[in-house]
C-alpha cells in the first residue's frame, strides 16, 4: 500500500487546526521552518516516522489516524486492513484466525 502524502498532510493540517495551532506556532514548537511544515501539509515533502510521531504527540492524535484516517476508538478501525489480509487466506487460515481472535476477545472481556 503506497502512502498518500497529500492526504496525510491534509489530516495533519486538520489536527493542527483542531488543536488551535497556526503553522508558525507548530513550527516553533517543533523547531522547524514554517515552509517545511507547509510542504508536509501539502504533501510535497514526505514526512518521516520520527516527525510523524512528534507531530502526533504534539497534536494529540494517533499515527493511525494520520496515516489511514482511522481512529483507534472507531468501530471501523483496521476493517479494510483485516479484510485485505483475510481475502488472501485459505479457508483453514481463516478458521485459525477466527479461533485466535475469539480467544483474544474472550480474554480481554475478563
């Protein structure tokens, strides 16, 4: 799966605005230039994992939300990714995954 840096930038911009930060303020906190932050938000510069983690922490959002738009609290969190994995599994593997998932779910409910 290729990353859509423009979409990642849009999500970062939205999170920044929701937090009430200007680009100037966030750039100051991160000790980067406003131009660099702007390039990340427009998707013209690829963000590395270190910066993604830093931004996520500052903005109070998960990396998952920034990368794929799914909140860990959402009912649909990782649904597409799990469906993709299951599509490529044999019936026997699907059954095994099903049983493992049931064990994990029952353990968490205790």
